[in-house]
């Protein structure tokens, strides 16, 4: 009897243990209908593709930025074209109002247009320079028609000088770089030639910048700031002419040098030969 009771009690304990082990998990214990319903509601709800929407918005922003940058670049190109024309003294501004629609400035279409505008500006600048030179000649006392002729004659002599330089380089001969000016000086005469140089911004005498120690210039009393007007009775306008005159005549003979000092004319005597000065720079057309 005792054995039978023990066997029954052991069977009950073993059954309870097996039942505890085989008990389903809480999430598995949920009703199948509830889980199927949740899945169905998930399928029926519309899917939200947040990643695609974000990429589309980024592309739109990039496109807007590119449009703005392109407009800035076009404005910069137009500004550079304007600066090129300003360097050439061109009368046409780089950015003009679009007369067809009046919607504001029309930037250059491409670099070819920019170059064309710059070339037009340089051409206009050359014409303005010629007009200014004519006005300066008239201010120096030349008649208007005479001034016009001088401008044209200057251009002709410049072309002759270019041709002479070309021929000299081909033949290996030296050339005089101011031969054209000497021709003009002969045609005009000393007085008109001096007025021509003044109108052109060229020196009309040899400015003395420095006097070397123990030189004929120092011994004769020549001073920095003086202007040499004539040498041995011949008018000089630049250092090249002065140097050429020192080579004439007899070396060491006494010559008279006409000097302009503080607006006064002074005559100095020195031996013919090297003077011993450094002159001023060259300027003008």
C-alpha cells in the first residue's frame, strides 16, 4: 500500500515537471487571431519612404545653389570685361541695359565677345589719345589743321621707323632709334619742334641729375638741377644729341654750354669731351 502511494505521488510530481517545461512563452501564448490582425494592419498601412524624400529635397537645394552660382559667375565675367575695357579706355561699358526687353544688364555671352569688346575699347582708347594730343598741340600754339597734320605725320614717321628697324635687323646694320624725330625736327624748325616736344610730354633740354666729382662739369660750375639747353652753340633736346656734339670738333677745345638754372640762362665754359653728368629720364610718346 505504501509503495503504491509513493508511485502515485512520484507520477504526479513527474507530470507537473513535464507540464512546466512544455509551458508556451508569453508572446507565443497570444491568440493567433490577434497576431494575424496586427500583420494585416501593418500591410494595409501606407509605407513611408523618408530616405527618398530626403534625397529629393537635397537635389532640389543643390539645383537652386547651382543656379545662384551660375548667375554670380556671369556677373563676374561681365565685371572682368568691364575692367578690360577700362584698361583700354574704351567708351562702351561692359554691362549695358538690354534695350530689347529692359530687364537689366546683359552679361557677355562668351570669351569671344569679351575679347571683341576689349579690342573695341583699345581702339577707342587710341582715338582718344590722338584727340588729346591734338588738343595739347593746339594749347601749345599750333593751328588745328597743323595739329592734325602733326599727328598724322608722327604716325607716318613711326611706321618708317618700324620699317627701318626691320630692314636693319635683317641686314645686321645698326640703326638710329630717333631718326624719325630728327626728320620731324628738320621739317618743323627749332621753335616749333620744341613746342611739339612740350605737347608730347618730352623734355626740351637735358636735365642734370648728378654731377661727377672732378669732372669738367663740376669744374665749370654745373650743378644738379640745371638744364643744358645748347652745346657749342647748337640746341640740344636730349642726352643722345649732347653726347653726339661732344664728339665733334677738336678734343679739349673750349666750348660754351648754355644752361637754364632756376629759370635763368647761364653760360658755362668747359673743354670739349665727356662732361661727367647723369641726365634725367626719357618720357613722352
